[in-house]
C-alpha cells in the first residue's frame, strides 16, 4: 500500500466503502451524512461531487476495527487489542531500517499553484458543525517542520482552519513538540517553514507513535510497509514531502502572527474553549499548493465517539502505553486498551495474570506513571487475565462482580491533563486533573475465591465440530 488511493481500492474490494456521486455541500452536509452513517457503523464514504470545489472528500476511513486492519494490512478479524499488539511489536522485531528514497518528481506535483494564484477555498474542506469557526482543511492532516537547532524533522497532527484563501490557523497546544519548535524560531527571529500534508498512505498518521533509533518518520513508514517511502525535497521550504500525497500546502509560520481560530467541535464531543472567548493561534501563510489530479481530501469526522479520530487515537495510544509497560518489565500483562469509546484518551484498561499479592495495584500505578498514561488518562481499570482489555461487555461484568468500591478504588488528586477535557472547570487550571483507579480483579491473596461457571472444553469441541450440522450458516 503506497497511498490513500490504494487504501480506498482495498476498502472497496472488501465492501466497506461507498462512493457518493450525488452533489453534496461542504457546508455541514458532508459532516452530517458522515455522522449519521458512522453511528450505524456504516462504510467509509468517498464524496466525489462536492459543490463548487475541486476534488473528493474521504470520511470514515478508520471508524471500525476492520478498516484499521486494512490500513495496517492485517487480517480483517483483528480487534483493536490485536492491532495494537502488532503495532507495538514492530519496534521489537525491526532489525533493519528501510531508508526513504528521494525522488525528483511524484504524483503530488501533477498540479502546482503558487503565489497569488493560491486559493484554498477551492479545495473541498468541510465545515462540520454549525458553531464551528469555519471550514477545517486539517482534521486528518499532518504538518512537517524542522527543528532549527537539531535539524530533526517533526511530523505532527494538528487541527487546521481555513482563515482565508491563502492561510490556515493551526492548533498548537502548550508544551507539545510543534509549539516548542515554533518557540525556537521565535527566539532566533525567523519564520518557521511548514509543509501540510493532506491525504497519504494511512500509516503516516500512525508513524509518530513508533520510535526506531536513528530513523526519521519517513524511514519508519517505509520500514513498516517493507518498501522505501518516496519523498521529494521541496525547493521552497527544504522539507521532505511524501511524493504520493494528495495535497501539500507549503508556506511558513510567523511566530508573532497570531489570529483568531475556532471554535471547533473536538474529539471529546464538545467545543473547544474558543466558544467562550477567542484564542489567537499561529497561522500558516501558504505560498504554494501541490496536488494530484482529482485530489482526495481526507477528513476525519468529529464529535462524540466513536469516530475514526477516536479509533486512531485509541490504536496509537494503546500501542505506546503497552510499549511503556513492556519496558517497565512488569510481568503478567496480557492486553491493554485505551478505549475509543472514551475519546481514545481518557480511560485505559489492562488485563493482567496475577502472580503475587498487590500485582494488580502495581500495574495500575505503572499505567499512570508512563509517558503515555501520565497525560490525559483519568481512569484506569484492571481486570483478570480471563478478560481481554477491549472486551467491554466482560469488563463491565468484572466491575459488577469482582469490584468492590471501597476496597478496589484509589483516587489520585493531581495529574497532567489535556486542556481539551470538557470535564475540567473552565475557570480553573485545565492542565491538572484527578485520576481514579478501579481494580476489578479478584484479589490474589484470597484463600477462597468465587467459583466461576465455565463450559466444558470437550463438549465445546464436540459442539463446534457439529456447528453447521445444527443448521447455522456461519462458523465459530
């Protein structure tokens, strides 16, 4: 799989993509069709006829486990836990990095628009919800920048609002790497060169969660795919660009040019704080647009879970949390899941095979001590090894019959939070949250444990062997 078109073709082949040829409006209509469709777990949607715009819009690419599996080229029956295990295991198994291959030209250069001819309003960027501050061109886009001190390339996913025909606002949260790099350009008094990539091999949006020593994110993409990623070195910004991207916006950010951006209906299901007051943000002044013939603008549906945004967050954060726990060498961990239903961030579940008293508490403490778990997670549930971390119905069963609120609950008063959490007091410190740990395991040290009802293995095997004979039209 080399680009978003390969992914679309595979989804169509698997029957999980629908092309919509009727004319649709970028203003609210695309987003509302997508939302109603995803709430019924419908297919990915490709809108091919957007009113007054050039190109198509892809929505819902990742909103089911099966489409995530297609993007990762894994078996379609894999669950989120299965996919996260494979994803985090890549680092352990990778022995040789496949470096990116530099190209002189690529499909993204089929059309080049520069200077005064740049008009971003012609691209089919949707307005998602009525109270949004405008059209959002960047919901499944990533920004490429270079650290002026280390010269390392950084690729980060940020929301991006169309401000006018030649500029976009970017949401750089305090403390994030992109915001820190922009601070370095402010310090040296120079604008920050930027390339915004819209529509690419889906694995680009996940590559930031994989760390391979000495490899750039372009190298990581090629290593994951087993073939070199193709890049073009821009003669405008000096930045590497994916040769098979659908759209690339090139320009610069003046660190002191702050403009009103938002509000925006976030992945939490609520608006960001700009609905109360304007919050000036950095802006990208776009100097050049590169795009393929009939470009595909990839957008991610927004609002309450579960959208493809939540699935992407859940996959990458599950994999990084699992990796963090592996590196802490805590025994017995069976599976991990940062729930997409919890906006892909706020609640984590870990399944553990207990081998000593206090084992489950150790795991819970470790979760909120990791790099991943220390930011944003405010709830941790620990379950026994007979329950998979992404089996939500079984997790709630454990909370019902193995969890005692007094014995099994710990409250941590202070931890780092994301300011996008709508549960935090708007007038207070939105960078600090409390946390709860819920131990839904049967205590290891109990001499007498509850006796669980279980099926008999030999009878299960016999029943499975006769399943079709009973008249069922599917296999177990």
